[in-house]
């Protein structure tokens, strides 16, 4: 496939992701049909099956795509902090900000992702666990670096702390959007930043 064909397919897939995430967040997975996804995306039904074998595969790829974007935003925030000579706690703080920006940009995906984390017996459960760990692993890496260079306490449970930080951002952001929409992203970031310093740095 030439580059123009690859680009067209990427654009089509993006349209399908956006249509699917919005519909599934509104109606649920079972109630959403491929016809509705195609109509919302502005493509023919056959185009959905050309790109994905089934609605389930589309949803799995949607999870991979969305969490991949989140993971990359977290990694970029950490790398940018390191390039500026910042500390690991500053990197974690920048990652919190990046997470909030992502959630503010993709609220429907975030709602769907959080809801699916707590469901069982789904065909995509293993995929969800893998992509979740990819995002958490970025935070774990920064925590390990902080412990290794003496910035953070060796007593920190890295796995649990990383999961707690990611969960804190997800839940706080959804609460912000649903119940406190008058707050700015700066307000929310400031509050979570204080929690970060209390939980991780102990200062």
C-alpha cells in the first residue's frame, strides 16, 4: 500500500474510532450496531468490515489506540521534564497535567475506558489489561528512577503507587467533568499536584 493509501486508511480508522467511542459511551457496546457506527463515521458499512473483522475487533483496536495516545502523552511529558533538567517528582507532576489534558480532549473515551476496567467476562479483557499496564509502566519507570537517584523513598511500593497515580487522575478528571465543570484544568491540576507531593515526596 502506498503512503497515500496508508494515510487514507488511518483517517478512516480515526473516523471509525471517534464514531464508535461516542456511540458506545452513549448506548453501551451491545446496543451499538455496526450500521450506526458506519453512519456516524460517514462511511459505508462495508468500510467498517474492510478495516476490522468485527465490532469486537474494532472495540479492541479502539482501546489500543486510545490508551496508546494516553501512554504517549505521559511519556512525552516525562521526557520533556528530563530534557529541562527537572526532577522525577516534577516529571510525575507534568504527567498528571498531561493526563488531565488527554481526558479533557477525549472525555467519551475516558468514560468508556474506566467503565470497561471494572467489567468482567469481556472478549477484550486481556487486551484491556495489556494496554492498562503500558500506561502504568510509564509512571512506574519514573518512580524507579526517582528511587534510584535518591529523590524518592525506597519504601515506596512502585507498582501500587503508579496505579494509584493513574487512577487518581482518571477518577478526579471524570468527577471534574461530571460534577465540577466550572473548575479549570489549572484548578484540578493544582489539587492533584498537592496530593502527589504528599503521597510520593512526603513534603
